[in-house]
C-alpha cells in the first residue's frame, strides 16, 4: 500500500529537520503555527480547515513553492482539530494546542501517510492512529473487491464463506486497537477521534455495544478540558443517550 523506497528521502529529511525547525518563529500564546515541507510538491495546493463538532470551517489555502514549503498560523485558545487536505489524496488530521509550532515533512506522493511530525504530540499520535486504521481499511477494501469480482460466479457462496472469517478478524483487530488507543490516551482529545472512527458508514465502536468507552471518554475529558467545544458536544450526546435510555 505504501512506496517503500524512502530511505534516501527520509535520511535527507532527518538531516534537514533541525535547520528547518530553527528557521521557524515560535507562535504567540493563543496561536499555533503549521509548517510543511514536502518533496515533489511544487505547485500543488493544500487546504487548511478546522473541524468543528458539526462540520468543517475553511481557514486558508496555499500553493507549495519551488522549495516545497507552506506555512499557516491559526488562532486558538483551546485544543482543536485541523485538517490538511488536497483533492483526493486524503486528509491529515492535526490536534493542535495553543503555542505549538507543528512541523510536517515528507514526500508529497505519500501524503498523508508517511509523514514526520514534530512539535505537536497530539498530531503525531493521530497520525499513528490513522496509519494503523488505514491499513485495516485497505485490507477490508481488498477483500471487498474480491467479492465484487466474484458476485456473478458460481462459486460466490464458497468464496464468501472463506472470506467472512477474514473480514471478522480485521474488524475485531480494529476494535481491539481502538479500545487500547482510547485507554492509553484518555487525557487527550485524540480519544474522541478513535471513539468515532468508522469504516465507511459503519462505526467500529457504538454507544449500544460499547457504552463503557463512551462514558470513560466523557468523564475523563470533562475533567481535563471543561468547556472545550468538542468535549461539550460529546458530553451532550451522552446526556441525551442517558435520557433516552430512561
């Protein structure tokens, strides 16, 4: 699923990163900066959006110059989610804190997977989550493609019986991973992303089947980030769920 021939590029990036970091101005309190430098990105456009609880809000956009660099500054008073995206290449989800100076490096053809993130622990954690989850998603898609190809064949039933345990194994692996991720990051808003992650239209964890995880995320984040709009939104969902259950 990935281009594995990255040794030379990664070595160059590791060598250049200290210089790149030194060139960045530290953001003011109440602001955060995002600096990206990608190989093979000249002329490409990238969009920055904030992810609100009920939708996306466009912040800015930029085209990469000949040096492969773009930068943004955002105003924020609390941890918040931002998205970097470009066309159909996918989305890089960032979890930014006020005062953070986030530096992202990599190769544009690999965006958003094989990125290096410095200066934003929450964003780095989310990158690890999405990389793992996208591997499972691609495994499911591969099995689904086989079923589509076989749907009109005489042996479709036999093939589906063989593939069903594989589908279930991938799904259960993802469930285990998301639960472990949440348990390890209960003091981070990243837990909300893992809680709501879905394969297509189907959430992996649900209020019906996994109420304990929804409750523990709620109770932990309400204490850690009282008043945060994402936490408030999730808490309201829990209140409504409890009222409906009565």
